[in-house]
């Protein structure tokens, strides 16, 4: 019998970087995600095939089971990362992959891999569901991170997320602002490596408690504000606060200094998506500059 699991992608609207240290972040699951399907197979090995949003095969591998070893792959680096996840899942659940059942795995993305909406987090969550292990534990044994992306994978509504004593705390919120038709997301044509960005953040010296307090306050106000003007002011304050800590200019100052309204980085600064505010005409501003992936709030957020 086929089994299939599905996880939502993610966007972190506030709290980036400091969410690793306990700041509260506002996160939203996306309408895009990834599925993992288990298919009966006649092979004694675990076959793995991954397909992108266009249905094109982008990765395949084969593993020995239950004593996990890589046999063949189209991308050895990718295969070894996957082997790390499989091994970690087995260490959390010793019964995983030892039933002798012959199967293969197929994964399907509904968003381009370079969008940064959670190729890894959706995989981790699907793997945790399959292996019957805690997704946060599996994340910490493999990719690391705050885990907000796993919360998005598992929930169907916006949420406030923070780590307390390294334990994830999730509160679903009704974030459905009346001005959401004025919010949109622009892909910067570049995927940023989150681990590199986190390493840089960790190397900086600053008042961590003050940053956590500032961004948590901004996040909570963003979650409840009812006017676009207030939301834009909070976006700008968040950007300026992190710019001072990271010692890098905001994305608006760096790339879009003549944009008349507000722009906010999402996740690792310098890549993936930004959130902007404005009208349809304002969206054309980005298209004219060569940023052709522009999605409305309603098209992006679940």
C-alpha cells in the first residue's frame, strides 16, 4: 500500500536570526510544499528519486538497508546529506527501515528549489512522519536551525514561534491583515545559504538580550496591527534594527533605494524572497528591474 506525506513551505516574516536565540518570530506556511511517497518495489535496495516543480528528475540514489550505505547516486554530496538524515532517523527509531519491506521513495516539490521556501525542512518533516520520530529532534541531528520552518510544515495558519530552553513553542495566530492585498513577495534571483548566514550572525558581538527584546516586541505588534502604515513602520524598524547588528545595509538601501514604500528581508539576508508593500504599479517596479518572480500575499501564504 502506498503511503504519502506532505509538508508546507515557510516564510519568516519577522524575527530572523534572533529567533535562534529565543526571539519570537512571525512565520507563515506557504501554499507551496513538498510531498514524499512510498512506493512498493521489487528491489532489495531503497531507491530514491526526487522531482522538481516541473516534474523533472533532479536527484536519484540507491541505498542498502537496513544497514544504511550509499550504493549509487546522481549527486554524491546530496546523497550523503540524505544518508545522514536516514541514519539520524534510524538512530531515533531503531525500527525504521528494518522491516524487510521492499520500497522506493519519490519526492515532489511544488516550488522551484532555488526559492528557499524549505526544500530541506519539508523533507525533514516528511521523513519524521515516515520514520515516526520527532521532527525537531531529527532537525537538530542533521541540518540544525531554530525549527520554525518545521512548525510551518506542520501547521495550516500563521504562527508565533520561539525557542524556550531550546524547546519549540508554537502559537497559532489569526494574522489576516485587512491590508494584505498591499503585501507581496519578490524573489531576488539568488538563493542564500542559511548555514553561512547563521555562522556570520554567530560571529558578531552585540547585546543579544536587547535584540531579542526589540524583535519580539516588533513581532507581536506586527501580528496584531490593523493598518498598513503601522505595519510599514514596523517593517522599517525591524530592518534598521538588524542592519545595525549585522553591520550590512538593508536590502532596500542596497538594491532598491528609489522604491517609495517599504521592503523587508525574509530569512537569511541577501537572498531568497523579500516582502514589499504597494500597489500593482509598485510590483511593476521590480519586474522592470529584472525581478520577474513577484507573488501576491494571497498567492503565497496558505
